[in-house]
C-alpha cells in the first residue's frame, strides 16, 4: 500500500516551509519520522 500522494505533498510542503530542507531530504524520511516532525512543528506553532 502506498501513502496517498496528496497527503505526502502536504507533509513535505509543511516541513519544507518551516525547515527549508531540500526535497530529497524530506522524501528520504520514513513516514513515521516525517509525521513526528510535522507534529512537533504544529505543536511549536500552537496548532
């Protein structure tokens, strides 16, 4: 099963916006690790 492309784009765009990491680095993250970063950024932003 593959992760839905639209959700992947959402996560990557969110992290790229906040971290300014290269696309390849963001795509190399395993899904659970990427979700942890998304959660932490959201927490820091009060979301």
